[in-house]
C-alpha cells in the first residue's frame, strides 16, 4: 500500500484549487497552492505531480520560502518513488530535515511514512517498520492530521510480527482517526482492508461485494489510482473464487487502461504479469506475448527515465564515497587544529623551559609521523576503492553484452518472422526466460564478489560438480557457438570431480573463461574442458583451438596492478574479467593462469580445493 502524500484526491478539490490560482496575488500562497495541487494529483495523473511541483519549487526558491521548498521536495519524493528510489529518498530526507527544523509534526510524520516506503523498494523491511513506528509516534503530537492513519495502515500491511489481535486494534484505531479528521480516502483504505480480511476468512461473496461498492464510490469521487488498485484486486478475487475468467480479464483491462493513461507505473507493473499469466492459462499465447512486450517496454521506459534523471546507483556509490572522504578530511582538520594548539603551547614553553621544549618537539614529531602514515594509508585505501569501482563499471559493461545480445536477436526474429508457430514462439520465450535467469545468476556472482571485497566480509563455500557448473555457465554462449560451428566438449576426466567454492563466484569465473574461449575459438573447432588432480586441489583446463596468446599478452591479462581500468590504453574486456576472476579465486584459496600451446591455441587453468569441509566459511 503506497499510503503517502496528502489524503484528498477528489476531482472537485482539484478544480477548486485550479480556479483559485487565478485570484491568488501573494507569491508564497501561490507556491503553497501549487504544492497542494501536486499532492492531490498523485491520485489522478502522475505526470501532473512533477509539473505542479516544479512550478512550486521555482517560485519558492526565488523568494527563499522554506516551507514552499519543503513542500515541493515532498512532491518530488512522491513522484520519483516508483521510478528512481535513490532520488526519491534524497528529496524525502531533504524535506524531512526542513520540516523538523520548522517543528511541523504533521509533515514530519508524512515524510517518515514516505521514507519507510523507500526502504520497501530497497528490500529493507526492518528499517521500513522502524520508520513507520516513528511516524506513528510523531503523528500523535500533530494538531489536526490523519497521517497517523497512514502509518497504522502501512504497519498492518507490512509488520509481519503483529498478532491478529494487534492488527484488529490498529485497524479500529486507524478507522476512528480517519473518521475524526474526515479523511475519506484513508477511510476507504480501512474499508478495503476489512473487505479483504472478510474475503480471506471465507466470506468471499460479501468481501467481493464490498470491493465493488468501494470501486463505485472511487469512480464517483474521481480517485483514479484507487480505482486501478481495486480493479486489480477484484480480478484476482474472481479468479481465486474460480469465477468467470472473462470478467476477471475485464477488470484487469480496465485497471490497466487507467494506470497506463494516468501514468501509474506501479499499478501497471502489478497488472501486466497477471494478465499475461491469465492469457497463458487460457491458451491465448498471442495476447500473453502482447502483455509481456508491454511489460518489457515499461521496464525499458523506466531505465531510460532513470538514466535521464541524472541520479543512478553509481551516482549513489560516488556520493557515498565523497561523503566518506569529506568526513576523513574533517577528521584530519580537527587533528591539525589540535596539533597547532599543541605547537603553540610548546612554543610558549620555549621561553621558560628549554628541556621541556625539546621533549615536546620530539613528541610533536612522532605525532606528525603517525598522521602522515595514517594519511598515506587512507589515500591508498581510497585509490584501491576508486580502482575497484571503475573495474566494476567496466566489467558490467563488458559481461552484460552477451545476454542482451541474445535477447535482441530473439526480439529481431519476432519482428522479421510473421508466421511463427506456437511451438516456435514458446521456444523463443523459453530462451528469453533462460537468458534472463542466466543474467540474474551473473549479477549474483558480481554481487557476491562485491560483498567479499568489503572489509571484514565473508564468503561461504560448498561442494559443486565442475561438470555441472561448466554446462550451466555455457548456456550464455550456445548461440554464439552455433554461429561459429563451435562446440563445448567435456572430457571424461571431469566426471565425478567436485570442488569447494562459492557458487556465484565459481559461475562468474567459468562464464568469463568460456566467453573468451568462444570469442577466440577457430570456426569448426571444439572447446575442450579437462580436469587434473594436483594434491588437495582440482585443476580445470579450458582449451580453445584458435588464437595463441603471447607471453606478454598473458602477463597483461593477469596483472592486477593496472591503474587505469577503462581508458584507451588500459585493460579491457577479458583483462578486467580475468583480474576479477583472479581476485575471486584468491579468496577461495585457488589460483588461475594461462599457457600458450603452439599450433593449438591457448589453455586457461584454474585450481580450487578438493578437501575443504562442506559448508566452510572463509574469512576475506
């Protein structure tokens, strides 16, 4: 439940506000009216939220009107909530600081609710619940506001630790609070929860009738976002009751039309998968594909808007690093001030006690040396993380090409071929699903590497058959191998051989080695994978019958001291991926190297333990 922003979205209030704009003479009052319009419109037309918010921000900033700026920041936080969670969090926190300074408990409670929703989109439910309880406590001191109802309803929906009795008490309290402040929309949300609980308890027909009554009232009041949600819920209820699937699809379709027309991206993201699955169940693969394409188009639009907003995950990482650097500089400045004070005292003491002066001078020299050493250590640490972030960006740009190339190829087949059979379409959709799953596994490997890179981080190793991991990793490159008439050959020496490793890291390593082997393999030649036992380690060898790397090229690939990871003269592609693989193997007590085989090609080897106890946790 996205219970956030102001709680009155009825069309009549919007029309009244729009008419009043022509008569308002005071600029500050005009900015407040625009911000209020933005609050109302998030229940009707999402793009209008940003339009009125930006207008309010422009006026408030020109006049230095802090309350108007805080209101506009709140509107921006709501607008970006389902598009760019990092940007939404920044605006919400900026507004929260301003309202706390003003002592506006009602708005503070509202912003705490919005920030709690930001934590939901980040998957951090613990912090979300903490913020909701804080919002509920602050709302108790609000003079006349229903923001407490928002916090209570969200807690009922999100806090899984609540008992049924606690949820019942909270719902009664929320309903009374909504009635007290005549907040119609929050009162309808209370009725929605009651109807759903009645439906789940066995009163299905009664619960469904209550939902239909709520839908009729929402249509009357012009609350379009609530209407879209209700169409989604009613359609699901009809299907759960085993009712008419055509009627369910009708509700889904009406909800989708509203959410797409009014730009309610979150509701659209709920409806499209439901409609796709329902069409699949009914055997209408053409419509299922249509809704799948709409979902893909919405995801593409979200990515485009995320990039155009100018604030992405990497900006977030960069800002975090800059913050740490600023904190480090502040600490160094404080130490410098303390040092200057100490030196002043020592200089004054020179007039009276020569021996004391010399003793203090030696002490100062030791402190300065320690400061220099700590400063140099901090500089090296920052340089290492800077190199790590650049490497991370470069490897994502390199290794995400393969799955997206596969997706683009299949999409082009859909555009070029108009007589595809259902079986061919089903095969292509399965291929798309498999490529997407492989992409997720690749990202999991990358995230595991990032986690292991953190100070004090740990990785967990388990037993895996190297033959199975190789076959799974090769799924990324089967299409490219077919184009080159190249095949993967697993030697009998791999049968039954197991290694102990972290699964995602091992998959990342195998995918990158197979990627290079596929890229440089000669047409019509195999890629041979063999295994050798060397004491307590298993050595896996991957040979491509194609390009022979020179000793200098091999040395460059495995040189981790490269300072420039993404420039013209720096390492690219396989070099970056191999350095990451080398780092991962070192953390799992393994190693990697390559050898040139004249007249054949190049063989990459990597070794991992065979006799580490199952489920071992290895400290980084």
